[in-house]
C-alpha cells in the first residue's frame, strides 16, 4: 500500500501548476537503501496485484462503475511494460487495452473526441488508453499541421488549445457523472533516460522492431513536448479526473506506483458482491433442488 503523502505528492492538485520540470523523474523511494526499497516495492506490487485481481472481480460482478486509465508519455517511457505488469493478474474479460496511433482519414473527419468515445469502457470494465485524446493537445499542438486547418490553430493561438482543454474537462466530467472513474498517468522520464533506452533498443536485435526513426525527430522537439504536457496537465487535472505525474526513470518505481494508485482507487469504491432480491434467492433454492434431484 502506498503512503498517502506519496500519492498526494504525485497528484497534480487542481488549479495548481504541474511543474513537470521541477519534479524528479528519478525518484526511487528516497531515504532508504535502494536494494531495500526495491524489495519493498516488489512486495507492495505483488500485494497490490493480488488485491487488484479481487477488486476487478468485484467491479465486474457489480457492473455499476467503470475505470478508464489514461497513460501518456514520451517514447520509451515504459507504457507497454507498465500495462503488462499492472494488468498481469486481472481477468482479461474485464479489461481492454487500446493503443492510439495516428488517426485514420475517417477519424480525422470527425470531432476530435470521436474515436476515443467509441472505445470507452462500459460499467464493470477497466479500459486502458495507451495514448489517448490527450494526443490531440500534445502531438497535435507540437505539430499543428496535423490539423489540416493549421491556419486556424495558428490564428487562434492559445485560445484554440484552451477550447480543447475545456472540451476534455467537460468530456471527463460527463464520464465521471455517469459512473466512469478516470485516472490519468503521465510516465515522466528524463531526456537522458530516453536516450539510454533508445540506444538499448538499437543495441538489442530483439528490440529493433520497437525503434522508429520518427522517435528521433520527436525527441528533437523534447522541450516543445514538455511545454505541451505542462500546459495540458495543469489545465486538465480536476477533482473528477486527476493527473498523476509518475517518476518513471526506474521502471520498477513506475509500475509499483501505478498499481498502488489503481488499487487504492478501486478500494475507495467499497464494492461488495451484489445481493439478490428474495424472489431471486428463492429461485436459486429451487434450482439447487432440481439439480440435486437429477
Ligand atoms: P512505443 O512506446 O512502443 O514506441 P507508441 O505509443 O509510441 O509506442 P508508436 O506506434 O511508436 O506507438 O507511435 C504512435 C504515434 O502515433 C506516436 O508518435 C503518437 O504521437 C502518434 N499519435 C497518437 N495519437 C495521435 C493523434 N491523435 N494525432 C496524431 N498522431 C497521433
Ligand atoms: Mg513510439
């Protein structure tokens, strides 16, 4: 279980700045010996995964709420690995992962939330967006030419993006009011660690397929991306859909913390298995009798 103050530190308080540059992406349970920290983190992750499996079963049985996890990060920050680890113990029936790449022509022809709204989790489910509608204020802000009508974005400047933040805030408020809890994680890595991980991809033939020349082009725009992340996270961290900035230079830290926050969130729902009304209970007794008499 994560200490409360840790969760509070990673949360971007609504109305206050994300201040990403001031946050330590290499944080690793400071103050205790690193081997000990790793050991404790592994144990905490295992406990959380066991609890998560049970909690998910309840979520599915209850079918009263859904969870949407939004994962955003620069390349090689460990989104895939985090999903793999955090979801390793859950029933695949109750969980869906969607990875968003460049939109198709059809998707571009619709409003900017369209392709994401179609894939929202229904009640009882955990949905994970590996990249999300936030790309519409991140990559698209860094590359306004993607809009096709880039002239508009340039002309309106900040007002254009402010309107998109407002749309996102409203969208998430609607989700929250209708039973979907939205949890947003930014896996925060340093520029140096990204370089190291991209080089590892080049060094290992089994990871070559993960490397894209485009990663270097985007890496060159690092500070534009950090500005876009800072503004978007600051503008859209709300009570009903908070952002957590996760220190991700150490993969084990990111996984432990994400699993911890997710588990704690579901625990907060205080779910229990549905209790049947008396007539349905009576029907069960009849069914039992029938089976026993076969
Ligand atoms: P990996 O970490 O394995 O590289 P990835 O999520 O980066 O995974 P890629 O296939 O490498 O997956 O890249 C997907 C690309 O699609 C990213 O560069 C991202 O910025 C881009 N993309 C996602 N959503 C949008 C969008 N709405 N508009 C334009 N580009 C988008
Ligand atoms: Mg990529």
